[in-house]
């Protein structure tokens, strides 16, 4: 798509684009290209000599049981976060869309967690689930359940999932609410005249009409769980106990920044780039379809 | 949905009204429960920050405010925690504010300029430039941690505001949003401006910029929250206390749990939450509009 009426000149637009393009090239394309290049190299233990090893880094990666565990962790984590955050948000949005008193107030009170940093959300969850100082953590131990997310991998996963989902609900809520409000009244009235009860009306009329929003949020939530939850994991569990909450991003950080393993970290970056590309392409396919709806 | 059409939905008006009232109560009940679940952790932290360190570490989990609010907040504000290098929270807040505001303004400025170039001019490589900006969506910092750090360190930008901010201010999302909006500006406006002899920059300043005010406000909220909440990038780029942001600072305060001053962590958490939450709530109208429209 383009405008019919435009301004003449070529120097000015290049000048206007220069800052954005400079940053894009220096801090996006250059490092991305380096990641791809490094992923084919291997350094010796002292970082003195480097040699080209082809796809060996990738082979090693996928032969490493720890990395496969990390892939599994990431899938469990992302799917759980997405399912919880979307289900809760949909329920709240449907209710907040009803014509009840104080709906504006409810909206305000439900959207603010969007502004909370993932790492800060994690700190809030420490005060809920810490076995010694957390409200629920102490209660669970008081009831005789051996609760300590710092020792038990499943419990650790549960806490990071809840913290990550908690933070994402408000985002999903706003989109579901916008989606609900754009459903034509006449459709709902027609269903009501046909005598459909509210619950049936929701599943047969409203929910299918929301599907573009739902698909869009599905991709956005998976992307969020994959890439934006580093702070939650770092602040709550540091990937532990025994790597139970290590996700792909966290692993790439550990290998790149802590273990300084150039080849492996770069190979992991390439794997992540492929993942994010797939997610972005899927997202834009759905959006395109939505436009043509 | 149902209660908008009671007369049609149910022939018996009295039964319908009763059902509606019951449904309203259930709705209020669940929504209040939702609001409470969201607010509970904040309440715990807010209350905890008004007690002394011993109360929290004994695990009393107070649910009502205590008497130590002023001393706790004054202490973190001026000295941080006593256990580590003692970066005062006021310094962290300042660093976070500088980072968030410069990222926000930087992203808006370079995005609106590049969107203007792509939308209002025709030049060789126009679509190439547009796609180059667009694909950065697929290359978030998180997937190129190590090489990006290398580039920044080769440029000598580790532990500087420049290194912290500049790599983050390219924005495909903001550019797309502005371009989308610019395509809706009527051709007649451009024609009229040209006839009056206005050049492209004059048109930008007098027409495009004022028309973009709402979009800028919406982006401001989203980008300020994005900037304030950055975690991985500052963690990579800053090792010195001078440029430590508050989100990083809190996590460092927790460090080794045994001697953590939990009441100070709680007070710092409250302070870290305040600016972005205030921006979202006070600018709610633009935020909601911007969020829902940016992503489309």
C-alpha cells in the first residue's frame, strides 16, 4: 500500500531513515549475522584458536540431555502460562463486558499488572510462596504439605508459571474485551430471539466470533512465555532446582554470559531465532486473514 | 449480554429479572475475586514494607500495616540495603527513569521520522528499508544475547547509558504504527500544503505531528513500561552500581536469601512498581487504544 500524493526528493528520506537504519544494522543485523557465523565455529578451552566445525555445535546441542530437558521445560512452561493466562482473561473479560455497575472500575483494577516488570512480579510471588516468609508457602507447610519451591522442581515450575501467567492476564483481558465489544449486537440479539441460553450463546456464537482474537493472543502469549520471562525465572529460581525451570532463553544466557561457551550459545541463538521467526510469521498470517475477514 | 434483552430473551418478565439479578451478583463476585487475586501480592508487599526486618524474617506475614513505614522507606531511599554495595534506591530510580524516558523518546522520534520517510516519499530502496526495519521484530535482544553484548563491548559501551539505551531504541512496532496512521492522512491535506508552498519538513511539523498526538501518547505509555521494565539487557550491560536500575537492584538485594532484609526489598518493590503503574492508570484511555491498535 502507498500514498498517491508524495513529496519529491531522495536525500531527505534517507536522512530521516538514517538513525533507525544505523541502529538496526549495528545492533540487530550485525550481531544476528555473528550469531549465525559463530554457531559454525568452535573455540578451544583457552579461547586462543578457533576452527570451523560445520553443524557440530547443533549436533552436540540436540544430543545433550540437558538441552533436551530445557526444551521440554520451555514447552511445559509456555503452554501452561498461555492456557492459564488466556482462560482467566477470557472469563474476566466476558464478565466485565456485561452491563453491570462499576465496569470501568473493574477494568482499571484489572489492567495494572501489565505495568509490573516480570522480575518484580517474581519478587511479589516470593512473598506469596516462600516457605518461610510467604503467605501461601507458610500455609501449605502448616497444612503438612512439604512446600519448598527452592528444593522441589515441580513446585518451582508451578510458581514461575503462576507468576508469568498473573502478569499476562491483563494484556489478554484488554484484547478479549476489545474483541467482545466489536461483536455486533444484532448477532447476539438474533441468538437470543432463537432462545439460546447465555452459556450456549457464548460457545456457539460469541466464542467462534472471537477466534481471530484468540489465535492472535495464542501466538502473543507463546512469544511472551518464550522470550519475555527471563526476569521471572532469574528472580525466582535462577533456573533451578537442578535445572527444573531452565528455559531456552535462560540456558542461552547461562552458556553465553556465564559459561562463555561461544559456539554453543550462538547455536542456541540461531535455534531461538528460528523459533521467533516461525511465531512471527504465524502471527502475521493470522492477522492478514483477520483483515480479509 | 443477556441482560440487555430481557423482554425478548424470556417471556416471563419477573423470572427474567430475578435471574438477571442473580447473574449480576455472580458477575460481581467473580470480578471482585479476580481483582483481589491481582491485588493480594501488592497488599502483602505494601503492608510488609511498614514492618521491621525481624517481623518479616520470623515469618509472621503481617496483613495489617505496621509502624515502621517511614524509617524503612527513608532507609532504602538514601542507602538501599546494608548488606551489599549499598546503592541507594534514589540512584536506582533515577537510572531507571533516565533509561525509560530516553528509550521512550528515542523510539518515538526515530520511528516517526522513518515512518514519515517511508510513507511520504518515493526513493530507491524504499521497500528494502521498510523490510529491514520490519524484520527486527524477529530479532529480539533475547535471541542474540552473546553477539550483541560483544558488539556493545567492542564499541566500549559497557556500563554506559549509551550502551544501555541506544541498542534498544530501534522500533519496528512504533514504525509500523506510525506508517499505518500516515497512510490514512488524506491526500487533500498534502495537496493543500504543497499548494501553499510548504515543504516536507514544514508539513511534518505543522500537520503530521499534531495529528499524531494521540498515537504518540499511546506509544508513550507502552514504551515507558517497556523501558522501565527492562531486565536482561541491563543485566548484561551494567556491572557497575552507577548505572544500576531498580528492577535489577531488587533482584540483587535478594541475592543470598539468608541475610536478606526483606522489609527493605518490599519497600523497594513498592517504589519500583509505582512509576509504570501510575503511567498506565493515569493514561489508561490512550494506553488501551494504543495497545489494541498497535498490535493489529
